[in-house]
């Protein structure tokens, strides 16, 4: 029976690892290994000739039903010279392009680069190494025509810097008359804000009614952000939120294979591009009907074989001659700060994706944030949070450790009986059950209390891995960034020692193979943490130390002196 108990414990441990792997798969935008939802395959956008849209400029929005295809840049009228200029606020340094009034680069001034801490973090970029831009424009409706797109060179006006004492600045782009439509695009940037109000005004300059559609799109290459870890992975790719289907991540590979699963139309929500800690999103007001599409486009760049677009197209009412129509939108470009995202629009906080354990992770983050508001140090806040969780689960852990202590107390009797009856397995099993009855020991008593806690600690793992506030946050001494591995590997070594110490306090399994696995598995698990963020390692060390202390106290109280069972290989 002792063998059965140990086997069950290893099954639980293995199942926990499988759950972590499953969450890793989900975090990378792949289908869950277990119980995946039904796929709803979105049809690939088609141009007028029936072929998928894949313009060399990567710029034309995917057509929707009844929408005319936007002509390629080569077919358009000769364009005026375009230029790029920089706009700066207290938190953003943006590079804007008069070609389409597009946002082609975004530096976040409050966040250091992942690899070079002397530089600002760059989220959006259009260079030889990266393609990641926010674009918008106008395409024709069912009647056809060519209107101002993000390939149309516009005239820019407005200040380029948010001065001291100013709370906002407005940059305006005005297109020429194209096909009877003039587009006036105004960006309003506010102090301390990562969301940008973008007002699109369409003016019918012709003598005939015009049927037009506004599109908003994010274009990005399919490469992972620089500085990622090989030992844990986070999701990079597009996402869609609608009230009907909630948050939907779409893997780059599924887009390329035309197997993307997302809601194709809605009157609410947003489209986004997500990566570890940061995101961008186009948001339209609730009630504005929009069609959603995602596709892969060849942009002829060296950064990737193709780029990917997440697009919203909003059909508009026909514009009468001389009439105008204003469509307000928001463009978010910034960190995944949960409270800030919640305040912007419903569902935007889901860009900080906790996976299936969101229902547990969100209150854990709330508690961690409250602790930080008092402690003012994210490292000590992690320690305090784990301490509170250990207190909350004290009685469950006490039952588990008490059961383990009883098992440890009778272990010599079990070992002697196994040796005496090793050639009589049936009698051995009966004798083992008799000993358990007489000693009032439940061999499963240590399993279930631990199983109940596993989802909570996996959720806490997700919180610590996805919280941008940990990025470049110092703890103490040599730990200056809780999101980066310990540069001297001191914390991982301490974690390995505490893990081995905790293992040695458990009763040694009678089966030699189980005894070896009892040491090999925790050791292998600890090695991975040498490359994990310091905040995660701190969380595990704190949990180990508190578990050892509680186990030591309970064993002593029950008259089972703590004894270190060293491995025998």
C-alpha cells in the first residue's frame, strides 16, 4: 500500500506537469491538449480574382463581403514625397508617417529595453529587423471606387512635443481628395496615457453619394520578441475580443493555413497584437458594426517570409454630397497594466492572459497589488503573498503533513514486514492493510490536501510570469530585475537546496526505483529554475521554506523527530 501511495503521489506530480504543459500550449496560442473547443474556421479573405490578398506593401486591408479591392500602391496616382517625424509625450516617443498618417514606431519611455537597459523599449517598429505598425484608411463599399488608404500621402499639422503644463496634443493628417472622399485623421495624445484617441472624419467632396468603409489594422511580423527564454514560453500573436466569444487568441500558423478561429463580425470589442508584457489594440466604440479578419501578407522584407494583419472594417452609411462622417477610435500601445486596461474598455484587461485559471489568478493579482501598495517592493510583496496563502491553506497542509508523519513513524514496521514477506505478495498486502488499520493511518491522507492547492499555485505562477510591474522591478541586494534570471544563480541554488531538503524530510519509499525518482524529479525540476525570472524563483523558495518549517513542527509535535533520508543510488 505504501508503494501505491507513492505511485499516486507521482501521478499527481506528473499530472501537475501535464497541466503546466497544457497551459504553456495555450499561452502560445495553440489548442489545449485536453478538451479543446470546437474550431470555427474563418474563411481566408479573397480579392476580386478569388485569390488571397497578399500585397507586396503588406498594406491593403482584407476585403469583406461587398467591398471593393483596394488598388495596389503601384496602380495609384503618383504620390507626393512622404516623410516621417517624431512625436513625444511623457510616456511615449512615436514615429509617424505622412504616408497614410500611420504609426510606424513606438518607444515606451518608462520601460527599458529587454536586452540593453540603457535604451527605451521599442514596441512598434518598421525597420530591417522588425515590422510592426498601426494603420487605418478608407476602402470602398459595394459600389466600388478608390479612396484614401494608408498608402495615400497626407499633410501633417500640429505640435510634435507635449510641453510642460500641457495635458494633451493633437496631430492631424489630411489626405487629398481621392475618389471623391477626403480623410482627416486626428491623433490626440494625453499626458501619462498609452491610449490614443484617433478621430477619422470622412468628407464627401463629390457631387454623388459615396459608400465607404473605415478599416483599422495592426501589421506585424511573426517573429518572437527579443530576449525570450528557452525554458518557458509566452504568447505572441494576434487576438480578438467580442462580447459573444470573449477573448480569442489566434496562432500565426493557423492564420497562414487559413484555419484561424475567431468571431468574424461584431458590434463591440477590439483587435490586438499581444506579446509578453506589452500589447497594441484598435478599439471602436460599442454599437459600431465591424467585420474582423486576419491574414498573412508578403511584404518582401528580410525580417520574415510574411507578416500578419489583424483588421477591423466598419461599413458606414452612404455619405451624401458635401456631407461628412466622424468615426472615433482608440489605439492602445503600451504595457499590460491590468488596472489601466480595465479602465479603457471591457475585456481589454484580458490582453494580460492568465489562461484557464483566470478565475483564480485575478484575485491573486488583486491581493498582490494591495500588498505592494503597503510594502512598496514587489519582491517582498511576493513573499508576503505566499505567506498569506500558506496561512490560508494551513489546516489542509497540516492534515497532509500529519498523514506523512504517521506514515514515517510506521515506515520501519512496513519495511521489516516487506522484507519478511517479500516472497508472499498477497500476504504482504493483507499484512500492510492490517498495520494501516491498527495504526489508523490513511495512505491517501497526504495526497488530496495537496491536490486542492495545485491550481492555486499554478495560477500564482501565471500571475508572476505575466505581470509587467515585475519588469525591471528591484528586490534587494543583487536582484535588480524580478523578471530576469538571477545573474549569479544564487536564488536558483537556494531553491534547489530547499527542494532537496524538503524531499529528504519525506519518508523514503521502500521501492528502490521510486526512491531514485523521488530525488531525480525534484532535482530536474529545480534545474529549469536557473533560467526562470527571479520573482518566480523567490515565490518557490518562500513556499519551500514555509512548507519545511510547517512539516518540521508537525513531525516534532507528533513525536516523529525530523530525519533526513538521503538518496541511495
